[in-house]
């Protein structure tokens, strides 16, 4: 259970390097950590070490890191898990190689999102989550849900023309080269040379490290989430469930 909540934490953290946001300046550092632990279920030592690493790497005060992390978690979209609703669902439909699938992917009512890359018209390559390795699944084995989105990566920002096949194939081949790698518990997920990957890291790196090096992160911070990719000016929704 701790790993599930850690995954939620890592996938929803977005911290701005240049302009920290003051969410709870009247609270002590320990109080902020206690509130984060209550939401995430992560032990104190693990959370404190993670905050220290971010603070050291990006020269941000530990208090500011923890403070903004708590604010992001408290302001994240909360929704009822789709599995608890009576909605129609069907296998994920086919799309073009290099397109992106986004899913709300809720856990315990908390929306952290998920993305995968169409490795072919009818298959998705993804870093699925804790306990899984980077792998390819058939679309017929994936149940689409209300709120899922299929997106095309486009040739220019805010455009509608799908990127060339060669550019898309380069991204797919990069992602395929990571097949079998373990799932990553990392918030430094714009580092693409690691041995493990989380879902948004795999998709973002696939397009950033190949072809014309597109940045699919909509808010331009050092952390890219599934929602950042969904909201990117370089992606265009072609199917919304």
C-alpha cells in the first residue's frame, strides 16, 4: 500500500524552480510533513530524504519544497474511482503509431493519471505502475474509461497535423528499447538515462530524446506528469471517452 501511495505522490508532484508557491506559511516543517504523510502514507524518513534530495539538487529550501508539495496534493483533482460508477466501458480503440493514451487512473479516490504510447496501431507500450516493468499490451486487453483521451503529437504547437511517421517511429523505438526496465519511484523524471521509468517519464523522454526533441510538458517545470502531457500544446486530442 505504501508503494501505491508513493506512486500517487510522485505522479502528482509539480514544483516550480524559480517561483515557489507559499501554500501554508503559518505551518511548521514537521506539521507539513505530517499532513503529507497522512495523505500519502509514506514514512517520515523516506519523505524527508526525498525532500532533501530535491532541495539539494535544485537549490530550493526544504520548507518550500514540502510546502508546495502539500499544496499541490491538496489542490489535485479528486474524483470518485470509475470502478465504483455504472459507466459503459469498452476495449481501448486502435490509433496511429506514436499517439498517446491518457487515463485518469484513480486510486483510493485520488486522481494521478496515466499515459502510454501507441507502439503500433493496436498496442500500447507503458510503464504501467508498481510491480510492473516497461512492457507492451494489446489495446484489446485495456478497458477504456470515461475521461480517457487519445492524443496525436502534432508538428507545431496548438496545431492539428500529426507528426510525421518517421518522427513518431523514432519515439516509439526509443520507448521499446526500455522494455523490461522496472517501474521508477522518482520525481526527477526528466532524466532519461536511468534504468527505470514511470509512465509520464517514458512518454516524455521518448519524444524529447528523439527526432526534433519535443517538450510535451505543458507547464515547463522539471517534473512532468500525465496531466502535463495531456494539456501540452504539442498534443491534440483526437478521441475523448
